């Protein structure tokens, strides 16, 4: 399957309420035949976002979603 576009969400120790709202908005996007992937880049948050039950549950509901953890701090990585 060809991906039409990618949604990247870059974050570091986010306010979980705001991140949850962002993920809900992505979940409810109308795709109308457009294929996309969603990548959450965790820039070394403590705790790791992939370890949080609430985040894992939301990620499981969005097709094509993956979490990438970047251990090095800063936007350049």
C-alpha cells in the first residue's frame, strides 16, 4: 500500500491531556481513500511514552501508528 502522507508528532515530556487530544484528532481524521501513517517521536520523555497504558491504548486504535524513541535530546536528532 502506498502512503499518501505522514503525520509526525514530535514530543518531549508532553502534557498528556494535550497529547491525548492530538491523538484523538488524528484518529478521527476523514481519510476519504487517502492512506497515511502516524509517527510519534518521543524525544527521551520520562517515562517513555510507549510505556504509558493510555498512550498504548490510543496507539492501538489508529492504523499505521508507530512510536519512535530518540534517546538523544534536541530537535536535531
